[in-house]
């Protein structure tokens, strides 16, 4: 008989502790202390209460919990002395049926890991979908994490322990994140389409209007039809557009979606999560035979990453009338112009101006996106409400000094261009930290024709500076440029700067942001407001209509633009639930 929240909230403490037995290995105190936060409004609320207990318990208690866990495919498994929960998990991941070679490899990794960290390797082997990770992925993760910093690895072990507890809790309550699983499965299936040269290596690459890209568009459009959208089309730039009509024909539309193109050798969830979450919501409305006072328009934007052509945000830009005709003559690495690629794909170039939306017909734009950063992961919070998409500037620069002999030029006689840039890089770090949520990066740093025994006479470098408001960004830029000038003067150097890009910040619309916050609160999830350091399609739509975004936690330190990009079906379910809650709020008002 599955446990219910009503039972747990009503039970006396001793009974409640017994009901939650086995969530954390040999550590019932975690659940017991979390029960002080009753009544729980949701499973997510209970899960986070236990996260807080362990966070407050301190490092020694955390280490004791980690050490209470058995090694993967270790002595306890061989001796059959694992807890019932651990046996079930290791069995689902196939660890109880290792070949002698696999077993020897894992046991060597166990020994190396214990020698380095002093505690066993912890991995939620049932994985982000709850069905079990492949053995090879477990072994690869084991080997990769051996190289982490000990403090980071302790935190990563704790995050995996919370994921193990989450799955065990789901089992106790008979809870299945059904819609989250569907969203997960759509993304896995879509990731089967990848470009030659990458597909053979198991890597995901989908750039604008390649065969893989067009296959993705077809598949998304077919799924939209299955979900019950009324109108589905692939438009003149390759966007996949699905419309679910309002209850009355004069109703406005809520615009939502994200991009389905990827960077080269990228992740499965960047962009695509924001297409499939609203699709799942529309499918549920269709199944219930329900119409809202407004329609829902979901767009799978064809291009956001600027990989094949230098035309970033082409898909969302076309919807606001910002498609630049000169883009059509750009050539890709094979010499194919965008015009030729569009013609080959059967797109009607003459219809591109017709894609511009009348903002008066829309309530606004909302977007769900994987965070692409470590913040939610480190806080162990599943959802984040975006306050603003950072405004940014990029500069391409050069510092110019005098190349001279490294052995004969005294340190106080040098005009070292590279040292000037190094000093600037340290200042940029310090300056960005003053704001707390600004970021500054020198991503490219090169001494052209440098030699090991020559003081650098030239240093080419880039600067990328971002902040949640334009005023904050501009103040930081002014300080950095002033510092660059001061360093050059003091060191006897010259410099050149060229502004390569300037994008305005996109603050979230207060009303739409409040809808996301209400939804997060209703789910019993802690509210974390945060800026977005990355650019999104919402930035383009912001130019013509109100917008607000919701972030979903990423695994593996929130890494993105990388094959290790991941999130769980439980967190995807929460994103679907939050989106549905926003729809309900809009319908009520």
C-alpha cells in the first residue's frame, strides 16, 4: 500500500520515522529531524526539508553519512549484506551481473577512490530517469570523478545521496513523474538525430538546416500533432510552430518555446526542454477536452546557437521582424550559402517577412530552460525563477609592448604585453566579484608568434562582460576600460579595443515573473531568484513583448554545451507542473 502525505503529516513522530525508514543509508536521523517541518505540502517540500537537515548538520555528519554507504559492486554486494534498497539499486544498474573483468575494474576504482578521498564513491545508479544507468556510464563517471577536488567530491556525493533518497521516497509513495518521464523520453528520441562525423561517435550535433536538423523538425511536428495541437507548421525559417486555440476565436495567445539546434558535441536538454514542457501541458489540456481563455503557441526555434552560420537567434529574430537579408549570402564551412540551404530545405524565403508577430495579440512570452550553470545544483534546489537575462558586451583587443630577449632584459626594463593582460584579467575577476552577479571573462589569450625565450611584444585577447542590468554592465565596462588604460600607461604599453558585440539586458516582466514565483511556491519548492548569464530566445522576444523564464536544475555541476549536460525526470515533472500552474493563474485572471 503506497504511503500518502496525509498519512505522514498526521502520524506521530515515531510512526512517521518508521514510515520513512531506509531513505538515507543507516541514517534515520535525517528524516526524523525533517519531520519538524510538517505539514508537508508536496513530496518536493519533504525532499528539500531533508536536504536542509543535512546541510545544517555540518561536514563531519555528512562524511559519516557518505561512509555509511556501501561501495559500488564492492565487498558487501559480493557477500550479499547490502540493504534491500541498495541491492535493488545495484541490481537495476546491472552491477550484480558484472563480468569478472568489470568487477575487477570497479574494485580497482573503489580502491583508488578511497585512497584519494577517504570515503566510498557514491552514485545514484538508478540515474536521472530512475530506470538504471548503463554499466559503462557508471564506470566512466567513476573514473572522471576521481580527478575532482576533495571538497567538491564530498558535495557531489551528498547530491547523489539526495537523489538516491528521492527515488526511494518516490517508491514509498508509489509516485511516478509520468509527464517528466515523457519529456525525458522525447529528448532522448530527438537526440538520435545527429550529423555525420558526430553521430558515429555517439555525439549530438544539430546545426541549422542539415539533414539531422530537418529530421528533428519533422519529429517535433509529428509529436505536436499527437499532443492535440490544432495547427502545426514548419515556417519559412524552419521554426516548428504549434498552436492550441483559445476557447473563443478572439482570445490572445501565450507564446512559449525554445530552440532545437545544438552546439557541436552538445547536450540533449539545452533549448529542447523548453519545447517539450509546454507540449506536455497542451497534451494534458487536449486529453481533458479543455480550452483556456487564451491560446498557446509553442515554437521550436530553428536556430539560436550561431553554429553553421553567424546568425544567432535567427529563429526567434524572425518572429520580431529581425531577420537580416544579408545573412542569406553567408557561407558555411562547405561553401553553401544560407539561401541555398533554405532552398534545398524547401523553405519559402519570400515569406520570411510574414513571420513577424503582432505583439498586441500575445499575453507575453515564457520559456523553460535548463540552467546551464552550477547554482541550482549546488543549492540542491530543482527550480529557479529568472530575474533578468544578463546584458553583455564583447571586445576583441590587443596589448602592444616590445619583444625583447628573455635572458638579457631586466625585469624593471620590460614592456611585457602578456603581463599587462594578465594583470587586467585579475582585475576583471576582482571587479566582477564586487557586484556578486556580474561576470567577466578573458576567454581568448594569445601571444602571436611567441617564443619561450622572448618577452611578449604583443598579446591578443578577448573580453566578455555581463550583468543583469545595462547600468551595472556599463559601470563594470567603464571600470575595466579605465583599468586597461591605467595598466598600459604604467607599464609603457599601448592597446587596441574593438567592440564586437553589445546586447541589452532583458529584465523579466514583473507580472509574469510573479506567476512563476507563485507556481514554485505552490509546489512546495524553495523560491530562488537568479539572473541568467547565458543568452536565450527570450532576449529577442523581450524586444517586443513581456517575458519571463524558469530554470531547471542541471546535474554534473550544471554543465551545458557538453555531453554531460543532464537533469532528472523528477525536475522535468516539476517544470511541467509549474508551467501548468502558470496557465491556471492566467486563465483565472
